[in-house]
C-alpha cells in the first residue's frame, strides 16, 4: 500500500501543474497591458534650421509609426527625415512659420509634429520655432470699411515663445466707440476683428490699426483703415 500511494501522488502532482499551465486549472491567461502612444522629446521651442530627433513610443511603435507635420497654411513648416519609422528627425525652417488668415495669433510660429502608432493611437509634440528676435506683421496693410461694419485683420509676432499680440485703434488698446473697436485674444475670442464706428470720427475718415507684440512691445505692425 505504501508503494502504491507514492506512485499515485507522483502522478497527481505533475498532472495538476500541467492542467494549470494549459489554462484548464482555473487560472486566467496573462495579457500584456497596452502602452499609450507618445512622442519624445516635448520641447517648448526649437531654433530655426536646427535638427531634433523625435521617437515614437507605445505598443506597436516599433512595428509601424506614421509621422506628419500639421500645416495651417504656412509656406514652410520644416521637414521630416522619415515618414514611416519609429524615429524621425525634424529640421526646422529658416524662418518661423506664418500661417495665412490665422485668427489665433498665439499659434503663429508654432509647429506640431504628429505620430500615429499602429494599434495604439496618436501623439504629438508642439513647439515654437525661434530666432531670438521678434518680427511683427499685419494684413491687409490698407482697407476700406463701411461705417458700422466689420473687418478681420490677421497679424503675427513670431520669433519667440510668446507670440501673443495686442491690438489697438489710434493708439487705444481695444479701440473706442469714436474710432471703432478691435478684439484681442481672450478665451474663445480671437484678436483682430475691427468694428467701424457708426459715424465718422471728428479726427477724419482714417484710423490706424496697430498690432503690438506682448513679449516685445517695441515690435509692432500697422494698417490704415479708410472709413466711408
């Protein structure tokens, strides 16, 4: 009896281990967690003409990653060394990008590099292209606006990491009822929307719209408006 007991026990133990390993012993199979998509580094800014190596992370990044650069209408937003690879080198343009007809002036001079990772999702890095000095501009440079009507002006102040602008009419930030008002970027309100006065100003039928850099108030650009 003692010998038979040893044999049965010797068979039973390996069998229970085998059943457990096959998933028949009640244990749940292990599943590797999905790692979200990511892009590194996350720079606040890069210099013009410089090169930055970006790496995509997340489950499947080594199998398939598609890179792109968002372009809101600028002539040059830089370039990527690879479109489909886990790593890509971004080369900044020679000047900060200026987006045509962009009412959100804080986005001027900014670039967004995007990565779509297979089976995981997408991620991006957004940063300013900097020169060390601020350059300002506004369009149109001249305009004719009927009394009581509106016109959108598009302006930029690029080169730094704070590209906000302050809009003024005849030197008064935000304008006035006499010369017309203009919006400034705040919350969901974008800058540069000019509303002409109901009657001609006593100073004449022309006013000056000025967009001034918040980061460097010595840098500004102006447009002349003829009221009729």
